[in-house]
């Protein structure tokens, strides 16, 4: 947290709930994540300002971040806000403003180079044309701030503030993002849709981008409407996953429903993370539970599948193949835990997949097997193999699924052993040695 300050002009619209938070709550939490630590609230009616202060101060997320909230009134308290020489610019915002979360981070990284006394923001569009960023101003000079504050005290929203006769209005262009002042149903729906898209993850694979995220984001919108906690969503996903394990382990007529539930669990697995990111409820405990539940569901499903095949076809071969597969998975996860402990990598197979996909760019990881592994690493993403297993099981090819998983799990364990050895042993990495 820093000493960066912001003034938030309160309005009735700022109380609206969008994806689990009021608009003003989201604005404050978003800015605080990027380094703003002090927020001054203004409303012409002091009682309304105090009510807003009480509501915001009661929010656990704001308390945990040690965010400082103050009331800006007509008694001259704004004098305390006047920037001293060299101070970073002060932000003025309407509380019904919805911003791309990345905008605050970009401002935090670039404010040190901003020297103009007063500036509005514009966003560079994909077509190269700049679009206005309403409801947000940057002020550095004391005189300019005094003029701005006089208009705020007169009840003007930031989006309608005019510059003084001697003030020159500069423009600061943001490289990307979106900004909307929510004033009606149309702008509310548009802002909500844009905000939902920010819950996507840059490491999403093709299946996640084209299929899973579209469905999970749709569901997250309703989960947030009912204020369901991310950890509860993780538990729901785990329950669906374990039900798929029971079905597929029983086999026979429940093989197909088990495959369907396995794919459903993969899709809704994204909801807890989307919820946490959109409502600023990401915690180490929640992340650890999510990762552990994913791994447990994955291993349990493919440990139960051979049992289901045995019950369906009566062939002991599937039990032996299942035992071999389970052993390969256990070996892989033990290696993953050891590798994560030594490198600080997240205990998540997706993080490993991303690293392996990028490994040919490193010295010592450019032989044929490394290039092949980097191109095929996507098949170990949960979104891909869940969809593939679902399609094959529904198509009556559950036995083929088991064979492919057995081969894939073994190759994964073997390759990752030598991959980790080279990553953790600089000499081997330089030589690019493989068995």
C-alpha cells in the first residue's frame, strides 16, 4: 500500500451491485490492488457520505487491505489533499465508473512520468482511434485541484467537470482497456459483460477459451448474484467430480453419465477462480483447496475407470492397467511436489504445462523430444483431456480412453523426471542431456 490518494464523488448509481460488489466497492478495491491507499469520499449530503463510509469500512476486504477512507466535506478538509511538489497525481473518480482492472495498474506504473497539472484519460482502440475515458481525472497542481474541488463541491460529477480559464487540459492515452460510467440499464449490461471477460486467464488453452470459459462465465454471473463464496463453489465442483468417479467406477450403464459429469466438473471448475478474481477474494487457502481438489478428482476418476471397465466387460486386464496408470500418476505428482518445492512453481499441472510449452526457448531444451513434448503438452490440460474423455466415453470408446491415459501418464512421469533433473541441475541443462 502507498500514499497515493483519490477522491471518489458519490452518487446513487454507485450503490448498484454488479457481479457481487457495489460499483464503488469495486472501484476502491481495484485501485487498492494497484497501490492506492487513501480514498476521500464526497457527497453534497454529509449524512450520505457518512453512510457510505460506514458501509465501505465494514467490508472485510477493505479492512484486510488497510485501506484508509476519509470524508471530504465543505469545511476545507480538501486542503489536506493538495499535492506537494513531486507528489504523484491525485485521482478524481465518479463512483459509478467501471474500469478495466488493468487501467489502475498501468497508471501506477506510469504516473511518475506524468508532469501535467491536469489531464483527462483516453483509451487507444483496436482501430487506432482514441476513445474518451469518462469519470476519471488526474490532477497534480494545487491551483488546478482547488478549481476542480470547487466544482465537486457544487455537485458536478467528474465526467462533467470543466477546467478553469487558466488551466490547460492535457491528455494521457492508455494503451488498452475499457471505461464506462454506468447511468442506465444499457450501460450497466455493457459494463457487466466487459467486466466478466476480465475474469479469463491468459494461460487458458484453446478448449477453455472457446468452450469452457463461455459456459463458466455465464454461470459465474448467477453464482455472484446469489453471493456464493468461491470456496463453496470449489466444494460444489469437487462434489460433481466425485459423483462422476462413483458413476464411472460402477461402470455399465453409468459409464456415460460418469463421463458427462467429469466434463461438467471441468467446466464449472473455472467458476470459483472467476468468482474470486471478480470479488477480490483470492486467498492461499482457496487456491490450495482448488488445486488439491482438481488433482484428487483427476486421479480418482482414472483410478475408478478401470474398475468400471472390469465391471462392464469382466476382463482383469483393465484392473492391471489401472494399477499401472495409478502408479504412474502417483510418481508424477510426487515429482511435481518436489519440483514445485525447489523452484517455487505453483503446485498446479497447468503451470507445469505452460513451462514445458515454453521450454524450447531455453538453452538445453531444443532437441527433438523437447520440441515434441512442448507441442503435445496441451493434452495434459484438464479442459482438453476432460473433453476428450467425455467425447470418447459417450461414443462407446471408454476402453480406448483407458489405454490412452495409461500410455500418457507413463510418458508424462518419465519425461518430467528427466525434465526436472535438467532444470534443477545446471550442468545437465547446458548439455541438454536426455536418456
